[in-house]
C-alpha cells in the first residue's frame, strides 16, 4: 500500500511540474523561448509579451535564478522589440490600425520589463531571502530606470504627458542608487555599456524636450541623438554658476527646469550642465546630408535651453508672521481646535519670506530640527481655523538667518477619522485620526490621504468619516513617507450618511 501512495505522489508532482511556471529555472525559460513562433516577428513578440505578463503575475520571490530567467527573456525580447519599433515608425504614413497595434505591443513590452525589474529591485532590498541579489543591485536598478524611461517615452508617442507616478518612480530609484554608491557602476544592456546616472539623465532630457505632438520618427530620432551623445552631462549635487544650467528636484513629481536665478542647494536638488549639449544640437543642423530634418535639432536645442515645467512658479516676496504647527501630533491638535486659545499653545511663530503657487519660504531666527519631509501646517490667524499643509524640502543658513523652503500639499487639510471593517485582515482594528488633503485648482488634480504607517495596506478598503458622512475608500500607492506617516492615493468607492452606515 505504501508503494501505491508513493506512486500517486510521484504522479502528482509530475503533474504540478507540467502545469507549473515555464520560468521556474533558467533551463525551463530557455526551453520556452525556443518554442516562440519563428515565422512572424509580431507573433513571437506577442507571445513574449504574454510571457512577461505571466512572469510578473506569478509574484514569486526574487532569487538569482529568477533574475537570470528574466535576463533570458530580455535578451530574446530586445531584438524583437527593435524590429517591431522599426516597423511601427515606418507605418506612420499609412496603416493606422497597424500603427496603433504596434505601438501597443511596444508599450506593453517596455511596461512589463519595467515592472519586472522594479519588482526585482524592491525585493532585493526588502526580502532577506533575496540578499544574493544585492550584489547585482546596479544591474537591476539600471534596467529599472531604463525601461521606466522608455515607458515615459512611449507616452510621448501618444501625445500624453508621463504620469506623476512615473516621475516619482525614476526619482526614487535614482535616490536609492546614489545613496548606495553605484550610480556610476557600469553594466551592459543589449551589448552596450551604461549606468544608472546615464539612464536617469536620458529620462530627464526627454522630459525637457517634451516632444508632445512630434511624429514618431522625430521622437525616436531625438532619442537616438541623446543616447549617442558620449559626453552626456550627469547630475551633480553642488551647483556652479556659469556651468550648471538646469535643476531637478528629486522630491517632486516632475522633471527638470531651467535654473535662472534659483541657485539654492538642497539635499534632493541635482544640477545639469547642458550648455555643451545645446551647442552640439545646434551644430547638427549645419551638417550636410543630415538624416533628419535640419530644423529639428535646433528646435530641440531651443526647447532644452528654455525648457522646464516650472515657468509659472515665480516667487513673490511676502513678509509677515504666520503660525506653524510642526509635526503630525501638533498638526492633528491644530486641525481639531478652531478656538485660538486652545490651539495656540502647540503653535510657533515663523516669518514668511516669499510665496509661490507651489509653496512658501520662511526665515527663522534660530536653528530648528526640521528634516526634509517634515510636515507643517500654516495659518495666518489660528482663530479662523484656515490651514495649509506643507512639506519641508530644503533648509540652509544665509547671513545669520535659517532659511526653510516648503512645498504645498494642500490648501484645505481636514482631520478625519478612519477605520477598517472587520473582514480586513492584517490591519489594526481601532479607529484613528488621519488627514484628508483635498485637491484644489492649483494642485495636480489628485486628493491624497495622510495615514499612520501601521494603517496602510495597498488596495485595502478603508472607511473614512468626515462629520456625518462616511466614505468607502480603496487605498492606492504611497506618494511619500513623512516620519512614520504615509501620503497615499485613494479611490472613493461610495459614500453614505453616518446614521445609515452605523
């Protein structure tokens, strides 16, 4: 009888292996790749895209073998992708339906590769069982940056601005690689040497060109020129007058802008010296027999020269005293007490220095412990209970003053009550306070929620009570961490009166 059960066990294991993942090992991946259709690039590419989709959907723990399987998929897919892109660019003048199908295939390929490598990078840092991947962090992060940038480039093909989350993703990856010291570690992708800083710069440059409305041939021609420019200027930490021309803020959900008179140095500010690149692009339109439109490179140079997405952010000098609640404990107290006599003990007087549509600058007489990301609530008059919520982005000393720069997160923050329903597993049951950050016409069109880190679970349904109204939410991606509190996106599923909900 025991032999019978052993035989059943053997059959079961074989069936599981037969119906298991084709990417369970490097050999299994190679076998799967050999079965790709050989008579059609499009069919082979489509099957490969489906394979990448399955690879990501398996949600397996990252291991060195799984990374090698992903490298095999990448190695087989890049030549196919190149031919599909060439076909897509050629089909711009005609075959509208084919053009759209080829764009979709290309976009899916880049998106799935970006997702796969980003997941691999996250697990290399978060999963103790994936410690073997840490020695390959540069290789993984460079690919995550490159493919995330290509997804953004493919958005330009459809006259779409890259999502704010796309900029946040590349900024976060670059901050990580800088912190761990491998931004310049060279790796090979598709038989070409590159590194994280170079791939990040390519993303920033395409954002400066901002090629919405350009034809596919023009977008790809611009990208090839930028990728082929060898003395590519890389981001630096310290600005130099007369050298650096552009700046990017790694804490914002956007690309680079022209420096102009903004020579502030900050922990998350990076600077680019793009004058040699601009001169190079201008010189190309004088090259006889140029393969692209002679006016295109000069136009690109002009876009970079005057480029940037913060042209409307002129700061206005505005002096006066404001009241500030610094840190979440004081912010919650301030938002809960409209009465000035009760709210004022937790407030500090700060001197306003300047203001823009995006934030405020302050001048303090004494140094204060204000780490970047610290949240502050600001009001002109505590008795009015009208607050703005800001995040500290930089600070420095100048002429004996302590200057602080902040980004506005919301003009009308509200303290609300949140809790999970009984059937949600793995989260605290007790009700707690959160801060709702409603969208305004000056914001980027999205409402966020500030919640304690202990109460976050991606995709979890959450109940939010605001007065007599209860909202049913679904928690989205984390936008930023603020000292134990998370600013997260959310979707509103429904609302009802509190009496009915109870």
